[in-house]
């Protein structure tokens, strides 16, 4: 096969599986569906407010299931896709209407979440809430591919579960609720971090929608002014770059922190392994550009010489320039007692969990063995009617599992023992036939037949 033939084959393969013409919705219907989702009035605003309350409750109680439910209810995708569609088909009226409705929806969302968190007695920032305060380039990619999936779904007849999935993946609701939490608690770091994540999601869902509309060649409105078109494109690309730039920086810091934590964990586990000393806690943090590894020890005190030797090994783990802080002892001046208590309880909890897991394995094993033997107890009764028809001279049968142990060796062999009583002796052929029938019926070749008159 020549290279050109190979390329043609690949093209045919991709065309066959990626062609949307068979499933393509009418363009007018797709555009109208997106236009209809832009407006935020009446019931749509009320649904949004209720969804914000649900999402805020989910963040407040750290419940991922509740947050997902709120995202499924939320109608926020409408105006964002409207902006993308307007940019793709050069419809400035649609862009303005979508921006206006998105601003209204955002305002209602932030006010609602702020009111909720202001009256809520739970003011602790849980993990689900904190996850929305530090956006990265990964959030950009999620929003972009989510937007592409959304516009493809809106352009096809079989929309299925794509749009709810996009709403969950891009997570437009939680950042707005987190921004409300930041305002209610006076924490501007949370507010700006969460609002930046919402801005990322909105911008790149809209951009993906625009890209999808252009690739699918939707009909455009004619430009009266070519200069105006170019100006709009420059503004769009500038917004994209300015939106993405901080996320790249935050991603770099996140990856650097992750590498530092992994290297520090490996360093501590390999250099603080003493028989009479236990590592209670360890942390790796970057503070004002300085990398600090903190280790808390309990038990026999580790000599300063040993700690100095460990510090000298830091460059071997890619930790050159890092500061090692070791705290040991029970005194309040040298050991954080809160850390000590929480770590001890954590160790006890993990130890108990391991014991419970091992005991559960033993219980499961015993239950399997009991079930297996009970199966054999009832098997003799189950096969009795069949034996009565096939071998009428058999009067009684007992079937059980047994283990043969070697007298001179440690070899053990599990076999099935069948003890049979009869009214007349078996002939050699009958005995062979009966053995083969038992092997087939019991599903094992290891059958030991014992005949009793």
C-alpha cells in the first residue's frame, strides 16, 4: 500500500465515523434553541436562585452530590453559549443580550450566595469550597472541551445526556457560591479566586462555542464594516490571552508544589526511619519563595548529628536549598500538641481500619468455606432422586469435602468423598459408571468412592 492510499484510507475512516451530517439538527432550530436559553426572567431567575441556594448548601456541608444536583438545575449555560453563538455568526444584538442576561444572572447568584453564607452558622471553608479558589490551566481545558461538547450536542438531533454532563464538568455554579462566601466572610482571596474561575469557564465555553459554530459553518450576518469585524476579533483574542495567562502561572506553582511535596515525602520516609522514633507529621510548604520541610517526631530523640546528615542529603532528592525543620519531644515549646493529638488519633484510626479490614477478610473466607461445606451437605439430598432412577440398588449416599494428609510428607490434597450403601454389590462396570457420573455431577475429577454393603 502506497502512502497516498494509506492517507485516503484514514480519511475515509475518519469521515465515516466523524461525519455529523446524518445526525445534524437543522441550523435554524439549533440557533433558536440557543437564543431561547439566553433570557433570564421570571421562572428562569427563580430556578437560578434556588439552584444557588442548593449549591451553597452543598459547599457549606461539603457534599459533592448536592453540588452536582445544583449544577444540573442551573440555567447558566444559556447566555454563555449565546455569546459564543453571537461571535460565531456576527450577531451583535445576540451578544449584547447574552452579556446583559449573564450579568444579571451573575449578580443574582452572588447576592443569593452572599446572603446564605452571611446567615449560615457554618463559616469553615471546606475542601469542596477551597477547590474553587485556585484555578489552573486544567480548568481552562475543561471549560474549552466542555464548550465544544455543548455546541456539538446543540447541533445534533440526539442530544442525550451531554448538556447536563457539560454543566457538571464545567462547574459554573460553585465558583459563584464561593465568591459569595468570600464576600460574606470578608475574604477577598476567596472572592477573586472563585470569580476568576467563573470568568475562565465563561470565556472558554463561549470561545469553544464560537469555534464550533465556525467549524460547522453556520450562516453569518453580513458585516457592514470590515474594520469593526477585525476589532471584535482582536478584542476576543486579547480577552482569551489575558484570561489564560494567570492560570498558566497558577498551574506552574501547583505543579512545582506537587513535585516538592512528593520529593519531601520520599526524603522523610527514607531518612527518618528509626526503630524507637516515629514521624508524627510532615509537611512541605513554599513560603515567600523559600521551600520548607517540617517534620515532627516522637519517641527517642534523634541526635542533631543525624539530623545534619539528613539535611546534607537533601540535594540527592532534588531538594537543594530547602530548609529542614525538625521538632521533637512532648514539651509545648518544641512540639505542637494539637498536631501530636491529631496525628496519634489518625494513626490509631488507620491501625484500627487495617485490623477491621483483615478481620473482614477472615470472616469472608470463613463464610465462603462454610457456604462451600453447606453446599456439599445438601448435595447428597439433591442427587438422591437422580441416583434412585439411575442406580436403583443404591440405598444411601453421603458426600463431603475432605483433606488427605501425607504421613511422611507435608503434602495435602483436597478431594470429594462419596460413601455409598447398596442393596446388591456393584459390578466393575457399574462402579466405573457410577464414579464417572458423580464426577460429572459434582464438577470435579477428584472423587473418592467408598462402597459399604
